[in-house]
C-alpha cells in the first residue's frame, strides 16, 4: 500500500522524506509532496486545508494510486483530516503524528519555544538562519522541541534525524509562504467533521510534546470513529528516541489494514 506523507510547518518534500524514513517500516512506497507555499509549490488564492486536500486528491489522480495510507506529521494533520473527509474513497488509513491544532483551536493553543517575533526575524531571509547555524549550530534546536534531556543517549540515527530536521529549514525563502499559511488550519471558517472520517486512524503523540499539546491527540482519539492512540511519555515533538517503537506500531497497524 503506498503512503502519502504530509510534512509539518517549515517543511517541504525534503522534510516529508525525513519523516517517511524515520516513521515508516522498510519496504513501503511513499509520495512526499510539498504542501502549498513550500519549495516551489505555489500558494493559490484559496490555500485552505480543504483546498490542500483537493490538490492532494488531484495529485493522486496524476500519480496513479487509487487509495493510499496517509502519514501526516504536525501541520500536515489538518489537511490529512480534510482529505479523509472530502475524499474518503482515496484514503485507506491515517497515521497522525504530533498533531497540530485545527479549528476550533486557536493560535494560542500551540506552544511556541520562542516569541513569535523571533520566527519573523529568522524567516525574513536565508541569511539569519545561515548565520545562526554557522556560529551556534545547536541554537535552533529549540524551535523543533529538541531539548537537552531528549538528546541524552540518542542513537546515531536519531541524532542524524534531528540534525537533518534543523538543516532542512534552509532555504527559508522557499518556505516562507507556506509557514505564513499554516494559520489556515485554525481559520474560523475551516470545518473538521471528525465524526465523518471513516478511515481507521493511528494517533501517535508524546505527552511531553513542547509544541503541540497532547490534548489534541486525545480529542482526535475521542472523536474519530475508528482510532487508536499510542501515548508516549517522552520524545518531544519529534519523538526522539521512540522511532523504533513508532515503526513497529505503524507496521502492525498497516498489516491490519490489508488482512
């Protein structure tokens, strides 16, 4: 079963590829597009999460698979929910990881490790992040909830993943429109009818996620008709140190869908 991988805020197809390699067991085919406003994907006049879902369905039409499982991480979760609701015949299963807020949540429901103005400065051009990476390589880790307590005892693979996530911020200028459009997920006009999502869902979230509250995962598990929540005590937003467990959970979940 092919897997459509939807990246989070600040990402693009490169971040999607990192998530596919980290969270999917070996052997699965996957497609990792850049969402609206990221890495040369244009930002249309209607850039809502519903419009993103319709564009993803059109992408599946072009690529060929009739049905896919969807692995969505953080900011990729709201359009994944829209895709499953609006195009139920295209989505066989949902894997929702470190889910970001969506209506009726508000911007204040998301935890930010630094003040909003810092993001504005960092994303103003490629130079600020390049300079910080050059002078203080670990200074940006807090933006991804990569904390010192989580870095202790990380495997080389997890450390490489964390480093790659930070490095993938560049080029910032090819991600800026997408970052600004993440607010589309919490637009008051956005509708998320979770009770109408028929695809089985595996929800994975760490209780100590410093960016997206664990309560979002609990709400998804409560309101989606067919769901299972994997609650991890530690790991932070990127679930560091838990990737092997996640791959095993995903493997078992995906095998259930083809039995």
